[in-house]
C-alpha cells in the first residue's frame, strides 16, 4: 500500500507475514463505535492475534484489541468484542468459497485511515510450517549479511 496523504497507516500485522504465505489482499470497512475510533486515532489497537471468519453471510473480525478510550466512560465497548467487516455480498461469498475449498485463513494485515474512515486489509493466507519459517529467516539473514558487506566495500 502506498502511503499518501489520504491513507494513514495505523498498525501493521508483521506476525502474519512471518506465520503465513499471503496470497491475496482485500480492503474492507469495519463497524466501530465512536470511542473505538478515537482510541484507534491514538494508536491504541492490536491486530496481531486476530483473524476473520464468514458466518451467516457476514464477515467478522475476532481477537482485535482496541483499548478503551480514556475519556469515554460509559460509552466504551468491550476491547475484545467481535467486529463486523463491511464488504459486498459477492466478495464475502467468494472469500467463503475459497476458505472452505482451499483451507486458507483470513488474516488482517493492516489497519489504516482512508479518507477519514478506518479500513482493514484482509488477506487470504496459507499457513507456514516451522521449516518454512526457518528457511525464510535464513534467507533474510543472508540478505542482511550481503547488504552489510556491500555497504562496507563502498
């Protein structure tokens, strides 16, 4: 995602890139209360252990933690409540079919503001095995070492 004046990145789920192969990304709106949006503006949100699922023709986000807004008093919602994502019906049905047939997972990878509204990037992801994680970590270390040596030669 290109960072421009209309899109402001709030949080990125780096753990998802470590644990999954990301195959496809989609943008979805998210249904929030006013105090939740204010808390998100302060950056008090965590999507590391969250996932999405389709049920009854709707797509829901589970496990996203939005800390209570300090000045919100009685209007604050439960920090770990399930939140509905807003997508077109045909997109939801397509995702449902792919997840059921291919055994993929729906993982939120980014949370950002777009034109003043909170959006979440949902990714179709395939789980990595432990040896895949070690391979990708070894490649990353090798690339860092190559970059370090190239920098030293200059």
